[in-house]
């Protein structure tokens, strides 16, 4: 037992979870996985929680359940407050933890690009609680519309502005458009929702800008066929809670702005400035070691690694995070066996996005395709990535039923109670 070293992993996202799984039951490592939540969340399907297509539990996995049979992985639910690099310890809300190897995999948070108004008034969608909040807001908007008679106030309620034309913005726009077309007329037969307008704003010249030209054009066509107003080369200058001001001077009255335009790293106090680059990402080498630090690593969205094939860093997507985690697990095992480490090289297996029923785009390394086949491919790949068999079945059944009836039964407004229960101090 004298040779057992402690690996602390901060963050149970795609990278942190994959790394912990790669070190399960390894005799040379004691693993502590620290996260502020007791579950792993599958972010690619977050928009379906926000639009009442899936329950939060369908895309959430209890961490202790994942590692029930592991003898060396320990779960700690806490907020990490500071890293003590000299003392090799992590300061958290439940105490300090010493480490031999430290891995930062805390991902990113919403980037409002310095706008306090957007931070205060726009709705983000990076976590399960935020997705539930957005679902409540969307459903409450439909209820409020029933009792709003002023035409200007009503239109402001019914104008949904989604900022960011990446996969999240595109998929959310398509889901809202299908809700308008298939669900609202049945749920609210006494209200005309034809004036519900969905705007998708994208700062670059195309939606899904990192994808192929065919996927860019087809994704925009699919959205416009669904009635979404797509504005490319358009940025939000300000939003005061009632009016969206665009960079071209145009104004849109809206009570519902959803922010999917960018991310920035979740930096923990304790790292030198020279370790941090644009986007608050930690600079790492090809072994995911943080610049100038020993036995301290960063994985996934928070890590910035330059390689010959990716001279400007890797895309902040789940596949990069998972591949980095797999290699780091192997390298840590190699270290324990006095074997050489291997450098990271990303194997891009493609990207995809769905816009609506039978509407999706898929880019593979050598070719791309769109339409019905792409849609089934998107569903199959995402089902395979879901952790548990139970969750796979739950999601499949929801998708199967909604495919035939264009409906779901999950449109429940669940708001937190206002009462705060006091606890007596020990």
C-alpha cells in the first residue's frame, strides 16, 4: 500500500468521469472524484429537457451508482475553492484534500462577453438546473399568453430570441418550432399561437459554422422551413429584459432571450496567470500537463492544447474530452509501471446536429449527409453514448412514442418552493 498514490479529479463531466472509469480498481491509484453535483449530466440532450421532451433524470446519472463496484474510486460532493500548488492540496467546501496527481476537468460556463444585462436577463442552458429553469419559463410563457390582452406585451412574450447558431442554438430552435406546430394548438385550443416567433441569431455567416458547407446550408433551410427567422452575421449589442438591441441597430421586443452564444473556462483560484490563455483555458502540453506545473493536468473544455493538426486548440466538444481522458488514464498507468507516456492526437470521428423530426446533419471525416438517415444516425449515436441501460430505454421509449404522436407528456411546471427550512447548528 505504500506505493498507492492519490489522484484527485475535479469535475465529473465527460472527461472527469471517463478518467475515473479508466483508473477503476488500479492497485497503484486511489481516486477522488470531486464535483458540486452528485450526478453526471449528458449535455448534448439538455435542450430536450428544456423543451419538455425528456425528464432530467433521463440524462442524469448518479455518480455513486456508476462507481458502486469500484474499490478505489471515492465520490465527494463539494465546491472546490482553491488549489494549493505548493502544498499539493485542494481546498473545498468540505475540507482539504492532498494529492499526488491533480486533474482539472471542470469544463466551461456561459460566456456573456462582459454584458451584465445579458447575465441578468438572458436564460443560459449549461446545466440540468438551468434547463429545468428554462423549461419552467417556456411553459409559463404559454400560460401568461392566455391572460395577456395588450398586443405589444403579447408579442414580446411570444418572441423567443435564441442567441448562438451552434448545435445547441440550432437544436433548441428546431424543438421550439416543432412545439409551436404540433403541441400548442392541441394544448391551447382557445389561443392562437400563430404569432409565436422564434429568432435564431448567429454572429458568423452561417449556422453550425464549424461543420461542412452542405450541413450549414441545409441546417438553415430546415430551420426556415420550420418557420424560424435565422439572422446570420448578427450579434446582440444589449438586452434590458424587454428589448434586444442588435449590432445593426435593429430592435426586437422579447421577454425570452436564451443565450447559447459562447463559453468561458471555470477557473479555480490558485493557478498562475501564465498558465491561463484566452477563454480562461489552462495551457497544457501533449500529455495534458498544465504549463510549468508537475503532476497537474487539465482535460476537456478547460484545456488548451496546440498540436500540428490543431494549431489553435481543439474544439470544446465531448469527444475531445473523452479521448484526452482515455489517454491520460493510460499515461498514469504507464507512469506507475515506469513506462513511457504517449502524446495526445485527436481522432475526429465527425459531428452532427438535429433540427427536428427527420431533419439532421452529419459530418463524417470523409463525407457528410443530411435528412432522414442523418436523423436516425444522430439518435442511434446519442443513445449509445448514454451511460445506463435503463436511461437508454427511457429515452428510446420517449422518442418512439413522440415519433408517432408528435407529443410528450412532460410539460409540467415545477418551481422550487420559496420556504427556507432552518437547520439547527450542532
